[in-house]
């Protein structure tokens, strides 16, 4: 076993850590996140290796948690032109694909969509047979106009046969484009699943560039023996090949890494985590040392999807948050000086009043030059903190499942903003190395596989359904890069679907295991 290098890209800083095989922290660095993201990653790799003096050949694993894919969707940049094949005619003709998408995002991914016959009922019976000629005609119309293809069929999470057959036909006609199949990406709920699949297809190029440039950056620094992984949003890792196939699973991996890192640093398996960065704060919940998953449809860049996402609340409060007075009221953010904090904050000789300046004025932190904020009235500073804490308390309240006080773990570079009294929490933990919890979360992560299927219990027993799902989850974890002998089932959920005949039940199983060498 060798060392692990973990990197996490945040809105303000890119953090890197090196840990040994016993998961002890050897070295950590923080570097400003750059506009193109990649330069900041290269810089962090270089600095942490130089500082640690670790033999580059001894680094066995390198993990990257990145915002590349999220940024691409939000900024509508670097997205692939997507060809959409929707199966289920005539039942699915009422609403066009991407009907509720923001117009500029539709423009970015294109409007090449084709409705063809096919699809299944909720119990797996065919609605209409697949028509290969229709699919070939759609492929001919897409040729040369699309960079990736999204394939969606009615109730494919229950019976994926049509999606798989359609892709075989499309591959014959279009060659080796990236194909996204909806049953592999999201769950029941046709339009949300379609949306997630189109977004996944649109991210194919961004994911490839990110993965390959991370690899190139490591090689440039002499790290040539490491297995490379990207972080996904359930707190586990996936191999580069898997990440290129399912790039949408990297969305929201940053807050997830912080939650996993907070659990690791504090030793708590169940708690609320508040991660205060330079620009935003995220509140999440650890359940059995993994992030709690959101149970509602999640919007990404204005698009409603239903693939799995961590249950997180984000709000505009960080070390660089700009504080100003307007009409006698104190206004907190949402603007932030971000990575320019060390130039623009008052304590560093700048001209912008930030949340960090307020914390220094009240003696909550010792950073920069306190004399530069001594002119701020204490009453004003206290009011500002009170207002910040209202935002925090509201967020914590929303995340709690009961009125009982729970432990709160604080991580991130901005936790100096949080006083020692927080409503509704039983204790406040500020673990050592909290400032790099996110990169640590990336470095200590395991590899997982997840399956979500609907089974009809009129044909098989509940136990058989669960065993089938468990076997698929284990297989997925191994595919994603887990050592087979270490894979364990970490989560099982089955929900009877009362509104479907045939005694149907929705089964979700997650398996996780340790990293496989080489």
C-alpha cells in the first residue's frame, strides 16, 4: 500500500492532501481555484508534492473531486450537442423533450430529438415492439449533427431491453459516440429521468477533458503509478472510465466530500455537518458515515432531475461574503470576494468589508491585521453576526428530522464565523485539519455501486428480489473499481408501490468496498 493524494476543487480554494496507508495526514495545501479550474488543480498537486517530499512513485491512488461538470451546466459552456431518442410512441408524444428547460441551455445542447415506438409497462410488458427502421432513420438524421446520444424508454428501470437494443442499432449507424442510457442514470419518473440522461450525455466531453487533464497533470509531476479516481456525489469514488460514462454523478461531490471528511476527522457517524467555505456554506447530514440522500427531485442549472443527489442546503455565507448597510439594514452577501479574500478584505489591507473582518473585529479569529477593523462599531459587528447565525440556524432546522439536539461538526476554512453557541445542537465539534475536510473526504473514500429497480412480487419472492438487487449493486461496485473481497452492502431500501398492481416494490441497494490496486 502506498500514499493517497486527494484533491477537492471549491468555489474559492482548491485543496490537496496526501495521506499514508493508515489514513494519517502527511501534508495539506490550499491554493486559489483558477477560472479554468485545471491550472488550480495542477498548482495544488505541485505544491503538496513539493511540501511533503513524498516519493512520487509511492503514490498509489489519486482522487479528484471537481466542479467542472456542475460549472459546465450552470455556465452553459463546453456541452456536447445531444441527439435524443425517446421510445414509447404514441404514449410519449404529448410533451416534447426539454420542454421546461431554460432556453439558453436548450440552445447549448441542441434540439435534435426523435420519438420512436417501443417502451414497457410498469410490470415489464412491452407497450409496442421496437422498430429498428425508425431507429436507423433517427440515426441517419443525427449523423454529423450530434456529439453524444441520450436514449430513453418508458419504464426502462424495470425493463431495459429496448434501450440496450436501440443503442446496438445506433452504434452500428453512428460509430463510437458516447451513449447515455436512462436506466443506468436515474430512477422512475419519465421526464426527470430523461432530463438527467440528456445532461449526462451533454457532459461527455467535459468529463473526458477533466479526467485526461488530471492524469496529464499527475504525470507532469512524476506521479505515474497511481490509480486515478473521480469523486461522485454519494461520498464514494469511480474510476476514470466509469466517470466518463456517468459524468453527472460528479455533480455536488464537493459538499459530499466535506461531509465524509467531517465524519472521518470527528469520528462521528451520525451528525449534522456545516461546511463554511469562502463563498458559500453547505449543510448536510451524515447517516452511518455517508451523506443522507435527497428524496425529492433536484434541480441542476434550472433542470429538474431525479438521479441520486446528496441532501444539502447551500446558502451565500462564507469567509469572503461581502457585508454592507442598506437603508439602515445589514445585508449579508450573497456576493463574495471569493479567492481574492487576501487582497480585498479590510484585515489584509483591502477596501471591502467581509464576514472575515467582522469575525476578527469581535475577536473570534486572529487573521491579518486587527487594527484595520478597530473602527467598526461593536454593535454593528454583533448585529452582523446575529444575522449570519439566523441563516445558519434556519439551515440546520430545515435539515433536522426531529426537535432533538444533534451534534454539529464544523469544517471548511470559514468556520471562524461560527460562534460557540448554535441553536438546536447538542455539541459543536471543530476537528483538527477541518480546513481540508473536503480533500480528505476525497482521499479516504471507498468505491460504490448502486441499483434501483422495481420488481413484481407476483412473480418472485421479496427475498429473491432483494438478493437480485444486491448482486447487481456488488457487480456495479466492482465495475467502478472496488476490490471484490471488500465489497459490503451498506444500504437497502424497499418501498411497496401501492398504486401499481402486481404487488410491485421499488428496491434500492448500495454496495461499497475498498479501492482495487492497479
